[in-house]
């Protein structure tokens, strides 16, 4: 799936930078993967791409938004010259056997 999202810096420890997936994407992922309740906090393995940077990661369920959070690594942010507050175009693929 493809979408655009804003990068934001988590206020918690560690300084994680995320993009919140649009609700439509989250609904589609839930449909594809089924229930994740009780399985590794609902995390799902994905392949992500922003610009020419591609990586494998897990998306995290987010109760506040009702969606998922995509963590964006420092190496990707540096390579693509993006930071918190910027908008990025994302290509996301749920990996087969995506259960953590």
C-alpha cells in the first residue's frame, strides 16, 4: 500500500520517530492479518520504503489513533533528508508470516 504521512517525534524515552498510518491502511492491514490480540503486542512485520531507502521493521498498534505506527530509522531519515514535521510518501508491504 502507498500513503503519505507526517513524521513525528515520540515524547517518550528513546526519541523514536514515527509516521501514523492512515486509518484506511490500518483497516486493510487488520483485514489481511486477522486478529493480533495477545501476539507480541499486535506488532506486524513489514517492508517499508521512503524514496530510495527501504527497510524491514514492525508496525506498532496505537490505541490513541486506532491505527499503527511506522518507526522511521535514523539512517532512513538522514538518507532521505527528512525529520520530524516533514511529510513523506511511504510504500508499505505486509510480510508473509507477519506474526512476531
